[in-house]
C-alpha cells in the first residue's frame, strides 16, 4: 500500500514560516498564522499517531510546528513591545519617531 501525504502538512509548514514573517506586522498576523498552524499540526499529529505507517510528510508537520512556536513567541514579544510603545509615547510620539527616522535616513 502506498503512503499518503498527511493532510495539510505543507500548509502547516507555510503557515509556520508566515508566522515568523508576520511578526513584523505589529505581531497580530504572526499570532494568527501561528495559532492556525498549531491547531492544524495537532490534528495532523493525532492522525499520524493513529497509523504512522499510512502517512508520509510528518517532517513537514514537525518543522511547521516548531516554526509556528517560534513565530508565536516573536509575535507576542513584538506585540507587547508595540503596546508598551504606544502606552508610553502615544500615537503622536510614534509618528515623530517615524519622521525622525525618515530624516536621518535621507528619505
């Protein structure tokens, strides 16, 4: 009998990668992608542990889960940083910081 690829194994890997990239979007997108990847990885893990000889592609699930955990941690840290930044300097202070960075970069 030929082995089947685990359902959503590639999607879990892609969402794990997107969770790391998404942490740059104020942390919100990274958290969303990481949670979706972790939920899908849990379902795939249960399916694989029931019949490991029937499925292939478990390495994608493990790698995607690890990347999702890393992305979730980075996103939470960045989201906390953004919340603290807005709580301390406010929106006006944030916009002044952006303008100062633009001036110093020569844009």
